[in-house]
C-alpha cells in the first residue's frame, strides 16, 4: 500500500439506485477478475459468512434495528473490497461499466440495409 490512494469519482448524474446497481456490477466484475488478489476477494465471502452466522452485534429481535448491523457490515465489506483492489483494475472496470451505460443507440452490426417500394392493391382504388 505504498502507492498514493486517490478517490475515484463516481458518475454524478445518476440516481441512488443506478449507483447501487453499478457498485454491485463493479463488485461482481472485480470478484471475477483474475488480476485481483485472493485476500481482497475473501472480504465479500467473509461478510456473507457473518450475515449467516447466528450471533450478531445487535440482536435481530428488534425489527429494523437488528438488521442495521448486517447492512453496515455488508456496506463496509463492499467499500473495503473496492479499496483493497488495485486502483488501475477498479478504474478499468468503472470505465467499462460507464461505457456500457452510455450506449443509447442500438448496435449497428446487425442492421441489414435495403430498399422498399409500396405496392398498391387494385381493389383498394374503387371509385
């Protein structure tokens, strides 16, 4: 961790749900990237084990309050996982996810160019 860590700015003109989905996609892509070290990849499964573990910091008896520690651990795990992944790989995947979202036009590689002509039916012109 000798390199200087800079905050990678997230896209600004998106809503909370879009940003949440992009973060989940980023985590999924990083987990499947072979260049990400294994110790970093173990953070997310470790958080999942905590979620399944029967002992919590806050008991789940109180509705809502008991789930707060689970959500906090999961959010912390995602933030730590992204922080401990190599910066260049994270930036690469963020750019790829942003580029996927910017394609508003349908792909043109499956377009068949052609011409057409209108054929009038003789029965439709009855005057």
